[in-house]
C-alpha cells in the first residue's frame, strides 16, 4: 500500500512545485524541496482529495508532516482508518 501512496504523493509534490529531481523519504518539504506555506496548504488539500481522507488538526503537526516519509506513513494510516 505504501508504494502506491508514495507514487501518488510524489506526483502531487512534483505538480505543485514543478520538481523533477529525486524525492526521498528523508526529504524535508520546506528545506529540501522549497515548499512555501501556500504550497503546504495546496498539498494537504490535494492529498485529502486524492486519497479520500481527512486530516484533523492534530495530524497537521508541521514537524511531522514536512518530512516526506512521515507524510507517507500518515496517509497510509489514514487510509487504514488509524490515527
């Protein structure tokens, strides 16, 4: 399941910031990929739409979600119905 999540998330990231280099689990959306706060908002919206999930306020801890691997795990957990 995580492979599919990873593929879709990478595609979303690439579309938002027009990034064409390798994205890895350790990538920081802000420091490594150059995301702005607007980009982060767009990413959350597109992820919720693409995966048919909803993030609650507690999910959106910036320290957690700015690391690509953490975001992949959060999405996978949401799909599986976990918190």
